[in-house]
C-alpha cells in the first residue's frame, strides 16, 4: 500500500504543478495586459497633447491673420491722414490709429503667449514620445521573456503530464477514484503529509492509533478532520522524514 501512496503523492505533485502552471499563465497574461494598458494610456495622452498642439497652432494662425488685418487697417488710416484737410478729421484719424495700435499690442501679447504655449506643448509631446518609445521597448522585451519562460514551463508540464499517465496506470482504480473525488472537494489536494501526529493539510491533530496506521501504511487512511488521504514521507533508509 505504501507504493500506492507514493504513486498518488507523485501524481498529486504533478497535478499541483499543472494547477500552478495555469495560475502562472494567468499571471503572465495579466502582466502583458497591464503593459499593453500602460502603452494605450501613453498613446492616448500623446494623442490628446497632439490635438492640443494643433489647436494652439490653429489659434496662432488666426492671431497672425488678425495682426495682418490690423496692420492693413493702420496703414490705410495713416494713408488717409495725407488727404485730411480739417483738424477735426485729423484728430479723429489719430484717435482711430491709437485704437488700432492698442488692438495690435493686445494681439501681439496674445501671440507671444500663444507661442510660449506652443513651445511648452512641443516639449511635453517630445517627452511623452520618448517615454512611449521606452515603454514599447520594455513591453517587447518583457513579452519576449515571458513567452520564452512560459514556453519552457509548458514544455516541462507536458512532459510531466506524460509521466502522470504512466503513474496512473500503476495505481489501483478504486484508490485513484477516491483520490479524484477528494481532490475535487479539497481544491486539488487529495493527499496530506502526516508528521508528528499532525495532518499538514488542515493542521489538526491526528489520533495516535490512526497515525500509527498511517505510518505502517498497510491500508489507506484519511484525516478524520479534512478527509484527505494521509501520507508519511520516508527517508531513503525507510525512516519517517521529520523534516
């Protein structure tokens, strides 16, 4: 019976590795998804800042047109001064020129402020593009590492699955049926190591009589608390492993 328990323990080790491999795949996929989400966020930010720059440049073109219009208006008024004959008309023209000059000054200030914003926005975009490039490079390298590690791990799992088939063939059908039943209700762990009269599956105390039967391994014994199959590991000399 000890041989059957050892076979079950090996099968459970492989089953545990298979479960962990599924968790590892999910973990790797989450890591990739987070990196992809980060890149999408940075791309969206770049797009928003680029749209902001386009709006500022559009505003700058409008300001330049307004400046040209005011310059033309000022020149026309100055040309009109040459034909004015009365003081009243002359003073009115001068007042009109001052008004245009004030508008010009205001538009020039707005243009300078707009150019500062454009320069600032270009600096922001340049930095975002550098960060995005680094993020994409990091993503590609991380993805390559993950795919390589995952492939090696899954290749090993496939070999373990093949080994599991051979192990199961050596296990009594009724015993393996009990193993699968317990495994299903105990979240993948049908066997539990027993040591020093304690079940390591549920950390509960095992009655001495049951523990002795587990040690001798003449028949399958289960924990009276968690119902897992109890198994004692032995050193190569046949003594119970207390480690």
